[in-house]
C-alpha cells in the first residue's frame, strides 16, 4: 500500500544536510515495511537489523561507536557492501539497544552512510541516563501514524484526481458534488470501523470481509496488550491495560473528561497511581491526551490545563474493537437511531493528529459552554464541533463565534455537504478534517543583507562627519 511517509523520507534523503532519521509511532503501523521498501527502491545496498528478533546483534554495538570502527564491523557481520552516499542502515526496535541509539550521534557526524532508526517504544524505554550519549540534535525525527483516510482511499482504488478535487472543495469551503460526497461519507464510516492499521486495511481492500478484519484487529490488540509487559513491571502492565480498557467507557460519558477513579472503580485514586500508565500508552503512540484550555486564545499551549483532559485512541479500528457492545455494522451504515458521538469525535481527533496539528478542547468551568476541538492553524483559532446524531445544534460554537473575535473560525462537522451559515460557521462533511492542509512551518523572511546595512551605516557616518 502506498504511504505518505515515503514522500517524507524522499524529502529527507534529498536534503543535503540530512541526519540519521528516527521514525517513531506505535506498533503494527507499517514502519518496518515502509523503511524496507524505501531502502530497496532508493539505495544500491542496505543493512537491516532488528534488535527485538535478533537480540544477539546488540553485540555489534559494543565497544567503539565511531564510524571507522563500527561500519566495517556491520558490513562484515551482515555480508553487505556499504557504499558511501548510496547505502542505508535500518535499525529496527532501536530502543532495545541503547548503544545503537547512542551511535546515531557519531554516525551523524560522519555523514557518509544514511541511517533510518525505527522505534515503537523510544519514549518508554530510553529515559534520561547520564552515561548514555544522546543523539538528540544529531537526528531528524518523523512521527508515523496508522493510515489516514486519503491513504485508505488509495488502498480502495479511488482515483487520486477525484480525491484532489474534493480536497480543493473542502479547503475552499465550496460544496462537493452530491454523489461523490455520499460516496466519501460511506467510505469514511467504513474507514472508522476498519481503522488505519495496514493489515486491517489490506485485508478489507482484498476481501471486503469485515469478519476477517475483526480477526486481524483482535490479533493486533492482543499484540499491543502483550507489549505492555515490555519495559514495565507486572503491576505496571495491569494498570496500563486497565487504563486502555477504560477509554471506551470514559469517552461514552456525557462529560468525557478522563477520570482516574473510573479505571478500576477505585475511589480516591488519581495521577499518582495511574499517571505513569497513561504516560506509557501515550509514549507508545496508542493514545492522545487532549487537554482543556482555559480560553480559546493564542497561544493555546500557554492556556492548557495539565490536569483536565480527554483520552482518545490514535486508531478508531482498535477503539471500536475494544467497545464490545458496539455493532461495527451500525457505525458503518450510520444508523440514525444510535449515537456514535464518542467514535466520531475520536475519528476527527485522529484526522487532526495525522495532519500534524495539536488539538485541545475548551470547557468553561461552571458553565455548559464546551467546544469539542480547538486548534491553532495558520495563526488562527479553529473551533470545531462534531455532530454525529440527530441533534445538530451547536450552541457553544455559535456563542463563541458571535463574540466577533477576528482570528476565530467556526466549523461544524456533520452529515451533509459544505455550506456556510450567515454567522460564518462552516458546515463540513464527516471526512473533511482528513483533507485540510497539513501543518507546515512557515519560513521567516530573511533579514536585511549585512552589506546593505553596512553601506547605509557608512553613508550615515559620512553625513554626520560632513565628509564630501
């Protein structure tokens, strides 16, 4: 399946100043497959080492980590000739070999062989250690997620030109052709149920059989829960799995703010007991903590309430699989008599994350005023309400937009097409947030040329001194 990460790796490789690339993200999302395909199609030779399946390979990184000592050893061990500028070394599950992680710095300084490091638990296992050389500052880092909706559509065989046309409608806030809008809403609902795990999408694209997808998701969830035993104690594993299992019920509540005491129905427990378990899940890329902001005002990060947050899964296929009382078919067909608000919110959150934005939410204390998602985009504030059921009202959104604050834009994500209300609130179809512009860092205009500054300075001196 075609993945967008390939294009980002091409941009990384084409940058003459690129450093070793660290590709992070949760397990089972296709990091290894993408890296190996990239190596086969963009280099003359490559070495692949997986420290989880071949722990004995860690010995290769004992001793000197300098380029002239390490590279000949790797080349000899793996029986692969490495060519400067035309070879790449892929180090998978690098968190299992701290010495390999440390080696990224000297390898970066040499700049002779490309390195791609893959890690699912970098934030979990590689904590601060004064005895370990940190490569931070000497690496490029890319976060990878499960497939987004566009990648899913590619896998389903939908024409890229059609997708591009609809993306333009969404970004220009113009109505989508009614037929294609219905088609994409139908696909989006199925995408929510299947999720973005590559194996689940592959099976569905080939068989259109959700029972087989469900079996694959069951196997993936089993692997993910087994992974919680890595880098944690037996007690820690129990708490981590309890936190993950509690997420569907927490999201299904009217007030979705995460409550520690609901995890195992234990009273008077909080961050001290379960905080590290949520940290583990977030560092492993399985969840996202969406924090409340005290005001929807830039910069949002300065108004974040550290102790008030909702917890979402980064993949809706896994979320629905954990919701044992939810009928996937009802979600896929959009049963109007069942409220799937929690699932839709999670889907929209996942869309926003995959576009590179950091979403928050806004809930005013001692008030009913609440906005599902708040994000900073193009130096403006997006206020987003998700409406999946019969109730299409968005009183909080209307209230905030009618305050006439210049840098706020209001969006209501719901069944239907693109339209704009008289008050400026834009209605968007369910899939629309998956088609907004990806986050990008705008370049800073260059400063005045030093020669020009110096020339003006010299001229001003002449004027002050009365020189001819």
